[in-house]
């Protein structure tokens, strides 16, 4: 009786265990299946998301290809689809039924264009087959926007560029830079500077189709003169003000091979001057450089606006009303004794655009009219003041990019100054409250192409 009783008592326990395990498997298998299939779907979703992101970013960048929205849409769609397919090939991880929809839109009010992709695939399920669920649809959407860009390109065509043979390389690099932007949407303008400034082309969406267009004008550019940076910066900024498009990315790109050596002001005439008229004279001033390339004297008051891309404002073109002036009588360059220091009473504290000449980057004594360093300091301060005032525009939030070329000028661009006027994050005076620009240095003119491409890439990235 005892043995039989033990046997009968053990069987129910074993049966209960089997039933419990069976019931547990009914719960655990779907849970394990959900875990494995969920992980598989997560991997598919992550890869699909990467492919969609790659597609919209590439598509937005390609919006600069084509002269109207129709051709840009076709370009963006083709590029976005290509990048998506490259990152998510058909049949990846057993997926099927791929669907990719690309949409391109533009908003003329906000100056934004967008590329959107909605993509879906059917992903296989493995363990969930047990409960007759064979697949699941994974869908991802993403949008990338591109701001229209307004670019004022300012090119230094001073005499040192000519002497070094750097003008042809500048023309090639600047033309390639211009071609990076979207004709019909972006606006590009061109200004050239020497001792004077010439506004070659006001920013327009037709910068590649007008006659003459910007690439053509760059090709016609002649070189010579000093470096009137403050005037060039301010007049370029006024072109952006005239557009008045806060929604766009407003940019000034300044190329120069030297530090500022001229500025435009209203100069008071000394009572003892040889000038027939003692009225203030509005003109540009620079200094004479002798045959050994040394600064020698403040030579004269010159024209500060050029009349064409091929007309270089040489420092021999004195302003009207200079009758009797020492620098005029002496034909500016022909001697060493008679120059502007015999005529002007002092240097003005501002240029004609309101940019300060006696404060900012360098200390200066405005009454030291015979010192060529006074021209140097006031020219640099005026350019620094112009850049500071431009960046302070909270409506347009302009960004200044600078490119400096070495190996051509006896007064090469100073890194600290170039970083300062562009508000480069590397500058000790970087102001995080203002738009950050960039300074790119090109050691010689063979590297100008790379320097301009660096700026173009940065601008196109910021526009996304």
C-alpha cells in the first residue's frame, strides 16, 4: 500500500509540470519571436532612415543644378533617388516592395526650397510565422530644406596681383565659385576693388544668363591700384540691403592679397595748402611705393569709383577740384617732396560711409599727415569698422567670408585681421552673438581654387 501510494502521488506532479511547460511555451515563443523580429525590424528601419536622410540631403544640395524649379526638381529627384538606392539596395535583408516618393517644393516668401522623401519596404518576419504574421511594412519620411543665397563676391584686383601674375588664377577660381550656385534662384553679384571700387554686377538670379554675366565679367577683369577694403565691403553690403531679403542667406565673400592700404574720406584742406580751393575734398588716399617696394609718401587724393571692369583706378587719377594742389602739380608719382601732406590738415575720423578710422584695430594719430603709417592704420580701422557694422545688422544677419592670398603683396593679409572681420570662430575676438564666418588662407595662387571651393562648400552646407 505504501509503494503504490507513492507512485500514484508522483504522477500528478509530473503531469502538472508538463502542462505548465506547455503553457509557458505558448507564451514564451511569441515573446522570443517578437524580440527577434522586432530587432530585425529595428535594423531595417535604421538603415531605411539612413538612406532617406542621405537622399534628402543630396537632393537639397543638387537644387543648385538647373535654371528653373522644373529642372531643379528633376535634378533633385534623380539625385535623391540615386543616393537612396545606393544606401538601401533592392532586396536588402530580404525586404521587398520598395517604394520611394520624392517631393520638391519652394516658398518664394521665406526663400526656402525643400526636398522630401517618403520611403517604405516590406520586411520579412521569421518567428512570427508561428502566428501567421509573415511580414511588416516599414515607412520613413524626412525633409531637407535649402535657403536661397545672396552672395556679393568682392575681388581684389590691386597692382600686386598683376605683378605676381595671380590674376588668371583668380579669374579661374572665382568663376568656378560662381558656378556652384543656382541660377534662377540664388542671387550673385560682383564687385572689384583697387584704390577705387567698381560695382560690376548687382546681385541677380540671372547672374549666369545675363549679357554680360558674372563669369564673363570676371574674365574681363583688369588689375591695378591699391586696396580700398572698407569701401568695397560697405558698397557690397549696400547691395544686400537693397535686396532686403531676411529669409535668404546673405553673404559677402571678400578676396584680397593684402591688408587695406586706402580708404575714402572727406579730407580738410590746410590753410597753407597750394590748393586753389580750400573746401574739403572727398577722395581716396593711399601711399606711394618706391622702386624697392617701400612705402614712401602719401601721394594724393584719387578717384574712388571706377567706371568699368577693365578701367583700373590708378593712383594717378586725381579728383576734380585739385587745381593748385601739390600732388596735382607734381603729377603724383613724379617726385618725392611734393605730395598730399602739403595739402591736407588731418585725416578724417570716419570715411564717407560712417566707418571709424581712429578707433578699433590700430591706434592712430589723425594729424600725422606725413606718416604713411597713418594711411595704413586708418585704412585698416575703416575696414574693421565696416565689417563690424555689417555683422551687426540683425535684420539681414550678413555673413562675411574672407580669402587671403600670400606670396604676392609686400603687405600680405594679416591672419588676425582677416579672422576678425569675418568673425571666424578661430579669432580671439570671435563674437558668438553674431553670424560666424570663415577665413581661408591660400599660400600661393595655385591653391586659390581649393580656397574658393572651401568657402562654396561651407555656404552650400549652411543653406541646407
